[in-house]
């Protein structure tokens, strides 16, 4: 069974698929304030602006990191 981990700052959610991760370290080298492999949890979704994190996630060569924008609730 594949387990995905999700980390959210309220605006964007980073999704990590450990089974796909090749541990190349692009994420940690590019944004060490967000991606901290030696800590638990290893992703700090409040470590950088949402767009900066999204741009870093897009550089993941294995596809282990992805993201989604969270929908804001609209008051009716």
C-alpha cells in the first residue's frame, strides 16, 4: 500500500510520495528552510511563500513531490 504524506500552509498543500522519491536532494538544496530531510516532519510548509514552494516542487525529477492549491471557502 502506497502512503502519501501531505503538508499544508492553508493556501497550498505539498504532497510527498515516498515510494517515488530518489533522494536526489534538489528540494533540500533549493529550499533548505522548507525541506529538511533530517527533521520530522521533514517538510515545513510555512518555511517560504507558497509560490516559491510550488516552483521548487516543480523541479522534483522523480515526481515524488507534487502540490495542490487549497480551495478557499466562500461565505454565502
